């Protein structure tokens, strides 16, 4: 079945460090790919998305590029801030028979220290 | 910005008891969902609901679970006889005609 694998956390970085959170997927078709973020005490918020190969999603300084050849969608940010501390989830959506079901990775907790 | 609202934020219940988790989706959204996240594990799909009926459910969503939209605004998840392994964060979500998931902030269910 479809699945998402993301790097194990927690990840601890100093402010202004470069961030990469790896995400790879397995899917029977051509999924849309997403990164969600969960700040402490809050719900899941869509951070960025890409719907086809070579698309780059970006938001709030975060970027991820849909790489079909490596089935990856790694999240990057050039300079993290303390306010970026959260749990990040990679997810995919494979449309078919009207399904809107999202398949999530396990999540990666990021802590940014001043 | 419209929000999906979930209540309560934390529920503690004894094993074997029934619990009802409540959600108010965004008013013009058409699809409604429940997901759950057991601590330290991935977020898992439970069920989707459209046009007043279940449109899709996972193998997790067995006979002890049910969903209902009783009054056109609320969307509830009922667990009939809770087990210890039902302890998790439960997320409600809704989507409209164009793709756009909006999640609630979750209900943390603790079964003791």
C-alpha cells in the first residue's frame, strides 16, 4: 500500500541553522505531496504542497521539491528560528475513486534553541 | 480564517466506557474526516463522511466506532466501549469542493 517514511526525530538545531527533514514515499500512482506542521497545542496546518513531479512547494521560508526519480519530498529551510519549533509531517494523497484520504509519515519533532 | 473546532481538548475515560468526540467542521465544507495519532506513531486515517454517510473507512474503524452528523453542524465520533489502546490524539478535518484539508486542534483521549 501507499506509505510515507520520514526521518526519525527529534531534531535539535541552533537558531539560523540549515534544516533538512527527509521524506520518501511509496505509491501506486502519482500522488500529491504535502508537509504539515503541528505547533504545540495546535492542530495540523498545511505548510506546503506539490502536485506533480519537479514542482516546488514553498511557504514561510520552507521549501520542498517533488522528486519522482527518487520518490522524495525533502523539507528544507535555510535559517531556522525558535518559532519553527514544531512537529513536521510529510503526507501524500493519491486520488482514486473519490478518495480524499491522506497518508502520513510518523512526524519529526524539531526543536530550535536560541 | 475559518476553523475546525474540536471539543473537548482532553478527555479521560475508564476502560469500557463510551465516549463521544465532537467536531464542528467549516460550514460550507462537504467532506468530513477523523484521523488518530497514537503517541509517537503516525497519523492514521479512520473514516471519511460525505452526504450523510460513510464514504471510506480504514480497518481500524471497526464496529466499536461510529460517526454521525446529528444536526447539520456537528460531526461526532463515538467509541462504544473504550480500550486502553484507543488512547490517542483524535483529529477531525473537513474539505470543500476544491482540495484543502483543514484540521482541528485535536482531542487527546486517555483511557485508564
